[in-house]
């Protein structure tokens, strides 16, 4: 999985060198279980000339906790323009990165100007229809 992400990022960068506009990007993530999704999100946010991040969809298990991790990461980059979509909660499981993010709530993210969609599937569909 990690190798696949790195290959996709490399391909994206290579394609971007051909095109001058940032690539519209939607990240579907199960952030918080291990480090690969946090790395992918951080890389995308650190490279706005390559990626035009349109939406982050949090999926699998405790999606609200995952959204909180995304919210804190977006806040660090001051990217309140990137909406977070909470996918269907499919159960509880330990999300080790949650402890890092628990002091920054989704309500705080919204107060800071961020957008949180409670229906991740609907938000994803709407964003895809814009393309």
C-alpha cells in the first residue's frame, strides 16, 4: 500500500510537470491507523502548486475521530478552504493518532472557517459531479 501511494505521488508529480495547473484532488482516507495517510495528506497540503485539494473523505470505523485528525492537520496548514466529509461509521477501533488530535474539535475547525459534511458519501458525489 505504501509503495502504491509513493508511485501514485511520483506519477502525479511527473504529470504535473507536463501540465501547469494543479491537479484537482480528492483524498479518501482511513487516517489515524498508521502513518501512510497522514504522510499523503501532509504531502498534498505541502504542495499546492501540484495538488488542488478539493475534499478529504474519512472512511472506515470511527470516521468522526478520523475527521478530527484531518481537521487538526488542515488547521496546521491553515487550509480551512478544504472541506472534510465524514463517511459512514463502520465500528469502533483504536485510532492511535486520535490522541494527538483530540484537543482540536470539529466544532473548532468550523469556528475557524472550515466546512464539515456529515454525509461523506453525498459530499463525495457532489464534488465528483462538479468535475
